[in-house]
C-alpha cells in the first residue's frame, strides 16, 4: 500500500493533501497520533539512503536542543527521528517503492504526477 506520513496539525501538510489527486490510493499515517516505528523508519531509510535525508533541520527542537552545533552522525539522526515526530521532514510519501521527502515544489510535483 502507498503511504503518506504527515502531521494532521501541520497547515503545510493539510494544504498539500488537499491538492493531491486520487488520495484514496494512499494510506494516511499521522505521525503525532501514531509515531513511526523503527521498522517503518528502516523502510524509509532503505529507500532514502540515509537518515539525514529524512531529518528536518527546520524543526524547532533542532535549534533548542543545540543539535545544529553538534556534528550528528547517522545513528544520531535515527535516534532523534524515533524520539520525536517533529524531526521527520514532512510529508513523506512512499509510492510504488519510491520515496518522496518533504514539501519542496519538485517533490510535491513528482508525487502529484505519480498519483494521476
């Protein structure tokens, strides 16, 4: 099943979801209500190639915990991604074995094309 990992309270996520064609092709996973498991994160990692690619450096906790001043390694990114939903770069789509990460225009355009 194709999935979207998102935050229901995020305006950007809601706006993106509203604009998607054929939303019935997606299984929705609200990461606040249902935190991602290590198994799900591992699937994302396999598709993305790194935990850092999944990690949001825009998260407020990233700055408040002083992580921007640390030299984080892949194990650190994994640890923080599992500890708190805010560190996942949202939304994350897994469609037909491919991953699309974040809310950049090219990423959302690609998802829209795949769902048509």
